C-alpha cells in the first residue's frame, strides 16, 4: 500500500461540518469561518530526516524547506499565507545551535512572505529530526483554484524546469506565491496544483478530480539542465525526460487554462516574470490517465512519481 492508497482509505469517512468548503484531496483545505470577503486556507506538511533531508544538510536549508513546502501549497490555491505553527521532534542528543539555525531558515522565508510564526510544539523523536508545519492562509471568496476544474481542450502549463531536485533545488526552491496570485487575477485558470511528487505522479490528481485525461508532448517538457547533465554523464541515471516526469520535489505550478488564452498568457508571462520559464506541455483530453506524444507516436505513460511507502526514494 502506497501513500495515495492509504490516504484514500483513511479519508473515506472523515467527519465534517458546515465550515468545510473543500476538505481532503486538494492542496489545502478551504474553510468558511464567516469572514465576509475571504475563505481560510489550512495546510500541514512535514519533513523527516533521511527522507526529505540528510544529517549533512545545512540547517538553514532544512528550515527553509519545511516552511516552503506549505507555502507552495497555498500558492497552488492562489492564496496568501498568514501564520504558521511549527512542531519539531528531536533526538535526545540534539545540538541547540543546530536547531536555532533551522529556525533561522524558517524565519528568513517567513519574513519574506509576511508569515507570522505564532508557536508550536517541541518533543522527542528517537534517532532523527522531524519538522511539521501547520499554515493558515486566505483567499478571496470564489477565487480559490482547485484541482477539479480541468476541462477537455485545456492547455496544460508548468512553471520553471523539472527534474532538478536531486541537484539541490528541493532545499532552496522559492514558492510561486506571486506567480500564482498573478495568474489567478489575470486569467481564468481552471485547475492548479504544485508539483511535489513529480509531474507523472501529480498530474493524475488533477485528472482524477476533473474526470479527464491528458496528452503531454515530450519535446515540450522543460527539463532542468542538471537532469540533462546527470543523464549524459551517468549511463545508470534516468533519461532526462524521465527524470523531469518522475523525480519529484520540483515545487513548480502545474495548471490548466482554456487553450484560447494560451498565447496571450505566454506573452504576458514573459513581460511579468522573465527569465522564469512557462511551458505549455500538453492538453486535457477525454478519457483517463496520461499519454505521451513523441516522434514515434502517442503512448500511454506508465511511469509514476514519488509515493511514500512504495519503495521509491525522495531527494536527499
């Protein structure tokens, strides 16, 4: 049983109440707490030593990554982050200076995005460090972007480059908050999410929630230079395109929009965010699953992204 199978099993009968607009199954929960013009976004995420970072990872980067993962999910809903709680679990032989530097990484990123760190919890965890972040944010009523809105004929876009996490991007990426808010305010984005488990693993979440399929164009994939170099220099490494599809921890935005807006969106993006790439990588189609078009035709994509408990490995 992998992570997604377990989640499906555990979320079948979760209790709910009148405040829940969107519950389990999207990048953030969306809650209506009676604020006239805003909905509340609620997100939690965790990083674990040996899975998301190693004992040699600089502590400031550990802190940065712990908070940035949650910020990336708020970005995927076109929201604005507000306040966070930090739970940190430490082995008994922890070094206080190391932990302080972890918080330096958290605090630096929080200050850049106007996030208040308002408390949390400390506890013991044998052998390894664990950091869990719970984040509140806001989004204007009716402006939240979900995974479930993709429509047949939509163009599929992704920001940045894919496949660079193993070279260290997963430790110092910048959440695409400004980019997502700009997209939501200038174009009718149908669906959006962030890429944490790889394009091949995350796109199916949009497809399943929207009950559609996708056709990707292999030549349009924005492959990171590090993924290309790794494939060229190491015969045992993944082919570069496969790395872009499956490595995970890219933390870029994946979204769909009506194809009639594609050209205008690309032109406006270049003026607003150059040199950050924006790539149209395919289209939403009828059916299910992902197909990949290359020089030899269209083939069903069987590769998947990262899934906890499935035996694959996260970036170190």
